[in-house]
């Protein structure tokens, strides 16, 4: 039976970013195929009556120490994003669309880099504007724009 490592992630999670930098190596070491699965962590928090660790004072203080420590340990760049937290719904929809249309290998690392290395304001992408300077007029237009997100607009 073939092994598969399913990795559930949300671009708004700094711990998800750090885990993503390691997951390919882990899958290879385990002899498993890697399946990245976009999810909405905020939805999980809401469904479980939980809250983002960043909104809990002591957890937030710990994360300010813990995240850079793990980044140094893994040897990967990390910068706290001054625009955090953001609504990642459109970004996660973009990931699902990129998996379907074959652009995920460019989209995925570009979003993580923009969020957790470059400290970019991805709220513009998340609300559907995509830097175009105007807000979409309908939910249909918002969704269509979210699915057209390309790395050239954010990288």
C-alpha cells in the first residue's frame, strides 16, 4: 500500500509556514507521497470554540520567541508580518485553484514568502482586490478574481 502524508495548511499560520519548509523532507524520509491540503484554520478555531494563539496574550508572547527560534533551527527565513492576522479565504481558494490548473508549484511558495518572509500586506489579495485598485462589486466577481490569483501579482 502506498503511503501518503497529508499536510493541512493555512497561509495565515506562521507555524504552518515553518512546517511547510520541512514537510517535503519528512515525506521523502518516510517514503510517502505528499498531498498538500488547503484549509481554513480560522474555521477550525470557530468550530472548536478556540481562538488564534496570537489573540491570547501569553501564547502570543511565547510565539514571538518560539517562531524565530524554530526558523533559526530549520535555517529558513522568517519575519513576523505586521499585517497579521489576515483573512485567508481568497488565498486558500487560490491554492485550491492552483492545484487544479497546474500552477501550485509557483503559487504556494510565493504566497508563503510574501506573508512570512517579505511581510507583505496580503489583505489586498485576500479581499479580492489583487492590487487592482478597486473593490469587486459582487461575490461572484470576488470569487473569480480569487481563482485568477497568479504569483506575478504577489511575488
